[in-house]
């Protein structure tokens, strides 16, 4: 295989109609309907679910099929006193200097 840039290769059931994108909540294992609710949800949980999903999708892709101009890394640390875990996601995406357009893979 080779790198596929299409959204459906990375996010199951992604769709768009030219105006809006739609992704079922079930596409993100870390997210519930209550957490994604427009009025009472939690943006931190939404963002975590998106980052975790993309990190997993990137790492589940064979290294030869990953993009060369995007890398995704995650580190986790635990505070031994509080028991709180801190997750840090680092994504590196190459962009053109003048336009901020994502650089072509070719």
C-alpha cells in the first residue's frame, strides 16, 4: 500500500456535503454523546478523543504507508503523588512558508 490522504482512510464514516462535515460520535472510542453534546458537553473531552483517535490511526498504519510530511507522537506521564496522568500529543505537519498550505507528499 501507499499513503492515502483521504479523510475516510483515517476517520471511519467521515462525510461531507460541500458545506458541513459529519462524523458519527461512534467513530471516536473515547467520546460519548453526553461529552459531545453542543450545550452541555466538554470541549476538552472532544479534543482528547480527536487527538487520541488520530494518534491511534497514525500508529495503526504501517510505517511505509504513513505520510512523510506528518508525524504523530504521544507521551504519557503519571504524577506519583496525585495519580493524575498527563498525556501530551505532538503532531508535526509540514506547511509551505508563504501560504501555510500543507506540503504535498510527492
